C-alpha cells in the first residue's frame, strides 16, 4: 500500500460563484473519497455589481458574513488541502482585490480568481468524475450567475472550452429588471443569449458530440421541474423546456412563479436561466439533456487530489508550453536544477518556505526562455506577456501573474514597479534567485559547476565561488558584477566571495 493511501486527510473546495457560494468537504481514506460536508448559500454577488463595476457594500457585507461562517469549518484544514476560487463576478468587480483580502482573512485560506476557461476545465473535471465511464463525446453546459460554460470532451479530457458572458443573474437583471415577464421580453432574452452563442455555435453544435450533460443549480432545477410537470424521466427535453417557458411567461411576474422544486431564493433569477438554456437548445441543436450532480466544486476536489498525489495539471501545462514554444529543454533543466539548489540554501533566511514559492520558481526556470520563440531581443518581456495572457490549465489568475512576473524580471533591469502587494519582498527575492541561476548558466554548456554556496540576509546575498573557477570564467565574473549593479535598485547587495 502506498504512503498516500495510508493517510487520512480532509480536503475542501469552496466556489465563490456569482449566484451562490458552494462548499464541499471530503474525507480521503485508503484511496476512498467520501463527502462529509456540503453547504450552499445564495449570495448573488453578480446582483451587487454596480454600473461602475464596484461591488455594492450591502452585497459585499452579505458575502463576507457568509464567509465568516464558512471560515469556522475551513480554518483547521491544511492550506495544501483547500482551494477557494472566485468566478465571473469577482473577475469583473473592480474592487475584487479588497474583497479577496478580507475573504482570505476570514477563511484563513487564500482566495484565487480563475479565468473562464479554467472554470470550464474544472467543471468538466467535476462532471466527468460524476458520470459512468463512457467513450462518448459529451457536451457539458453549466449556467452560473454571471457566466455560462460550454465544454466538449471525452472521458476525463476536455477538448473544446468556452466561457460566455451571460448567466442567470445577469440575464435576469438585463431583461426582467422589474420582475415583469411577457412573451416579448422573454423572446428578447432568448435572442440575446443566441447572439452570445453564435460565434461558438459551430464548435459546440450537435454534430460535434454524442450526449449533452447539464450541471449547476439552474439546470438541475429545470430538470426537476420539467420531470414533475410532464414525467420526462430524468432528462430535459426540448418540449419540456418549451412548456416551462410558456408556464413562466404565463405567470407574468417573477414573484408569481410557483413551481415545484423552485426555491424562493432562486425564483428572482430563474427566468434568466431558463432563457439561456432555451437558447442553447435552439442554437446548438440539443434535443435532450441529462444532468449531473458534479460541477465546479467537485472538479476542484479532483484537481486537489491530483496535486496531493503529485499529478498536478500545472506540470502538464508547463511541459506542453515547453514543446509548443520550442524551449531548449536541456538548458532550462540546468537552470531549474541550479535555482532549486539556490532556493534550498536561502529559503529559511528569506522566508520563502511556502510550497507555491518553490513550485513557481521551478516553473519560471523551465519557461524563462519562452519569449525566444517570438524574438531574441527583449525576450524576457515577450515571455512575461505570453504567460500573463494565455490560457494555462490549472493556473489561477494569481498563479499566472506571479509566474509571468518572475519570467519578466529574470534579466536586465529589475521592473520594480511590477512587484506589489504585502508579499512583494518575497517575490523579489525569488526573482533574484532566478536571475542568479540564469547568470551562472549563461554559457549554455553542459559543464559541471563548482559547489555554489549562498548566504541570504535581509539586505544582501553572498555567493561563494572558487577563485580558480572564476579566473577561468572571466565573463561570468563580469556578469556577476553587472548583476550586482542591477540589484542595487531593490536595494539588495550581491556579494561575490572568491574562496
């Protein structure tokens, strides 16, 4: 039995959605995963997005009160076993950084903002692990509060992913702002959703997949209601969706919608969700749709399981980028091995002991020349831009920002203005270690380096190298002198001791 299987551990995933906050806690024991706790609360963050893009204080307060309660459940869990992610509403909010800082404090765990496509990948992961094994190509649809994710995949691998800027909260606010529902504004909402779908219709059309699966509370509720009204036996049919649409229009106002399985909390945004699903059926040619209990939070648990068992999708992403951008693997591996050794010697003194520090430094070393595929001149800037803006499965927005920052800062002048936040000094120090490894491996030759000893202090880094080796490598000595000049801006003194 493996060591991992002998460990009992609790893992938790918290999805800070635009409509609801969802928490799931599981117990992993002897390779078996069992749900031990679930919690959902309608917060409707998307409702609180004002015209200026700032979260309304009342909605922000409501959300933080919810997180304060959840913090009691999460605070005792190890940070490596918890993931908290924000989606569309927090991607859009201009004051999201302030909210995230407060949320992190209340939960005792870091809050990540993930991109729409990363959200789609995780949703597919959660859905695919919740279904029976099948080699069919599946269309997976998730209607959230502020966005709708579409994924086509087979087994556990997503192949096409999109995140569209429409959700049940935003659609309801746009087309039913005062709660009134009639045939005209409902049809207009469906047409607006079809317009959003039109650019991606071809890649998600019915001839691209074998079966359609719906996730999220909106779609599951629609399935429960239509099954009760006309006994569709566990699926949503086009006819059932048409009848439900007519039923909603006939009510005339959201407050008058009285349907089985529809909670009072979901009622205000339900019409927007039905309009989106109706548009999906029409635009993509869906006739029937099954539903899944798995979604984003279950996908987060599967992703966490991969990380704790050393099957991190981020490693796969980095490996794919190295191939795609023709990175010199032997050279990047040499830089990686050296920076790992430098980090091991300086981590304690410089307080670089978080797991994220070592992982991000390793990935940055492997990808530090990614910009070479664009141009040699200013390649560190090209690399930083690529890593900041591309889709990177497994990486949160903050993961990408930090990785891009290290690559951007690994040579020439230190872009001091790009380093910000309370942990600014730690990431500057990580950049210094990467810069030093690149300098010492600048020759690109597969030659043996002497033992390099580094001593890290608050405002200095001492590098001890044999004088005989430096005498044989005068360019390296010159490079180290130049690096010392660059680091003065931090300010950090780079001291080279010849021994």
